[in-house]
């Protein structure tokens, strides 16, 4: 069972299932985040929705380039979480099933191509403090401060 992290389910609310893939990307002791300035400013792990028929890894590679301008090497899955949230950019309530991977940025190929995104490097403790959702924070804390990341 994939744990729910964050807001409780609103019993009267209908949610759309939205699978996604996200990455904790480490280079030179820092974590690569994306800052999305609209519709609401928020720091996030790079990643996003998996399109119908798309495998999580190609989706994640695509999203990382779009949101940060970086290509990454091999990614390893470290877990998953569910969150129930309103997505203002799509005007929908979603049950997001977030698959989380860890990896290393290999090469910057340009600036982010997705509108309103900026690549940000942060120390792990700062990243865990500034990310906008509890699931991202949970995985950053687990990987950096629970002795599980080597």
C-alpha cells in the first residue's frame, strides 16, 4: 500500500487519478529543485505527470529537462506516496500517486523549457525546509537525515 502524505481526503470531493514521477537529484552535495512561479510560487522536486501509455522513467527524464534544463544519469526508485490536492493549473482535484527516484544530474543542456520554472540548487537541509509539499519533504528527510542515502 502506498502511504498518504499531506492533506486528508475530503470525503465529498471527487478526485482524478494522476500518476507522476519525481526525483531527488544530488550533485556536489546539493539538491536540484525546480521553482514554479505560477500559478502559485512553490519549490518542488523536479518531475510531473506520467502521460497515458508512458512509462515512469521516460516521463521523469522528460520532466527533469523541461523543469531544470538538466539531463540525468541512471535513476533508482526509492518509494512512493499519495497526496490528495487541488491542482490550480488544471482546475482539478487530484489523487496524485508520486513515484520518487534518486539520481545524479549529468549535464545541463540549457535553461528550463517549461514556462515559469527555474532550476535551483540547495543544501539538503534547506531543500527539505523550502519544498512545498509534505511528500517531497518526507523523502528529502528520509534520504539525507535518516541514514538511508549512501
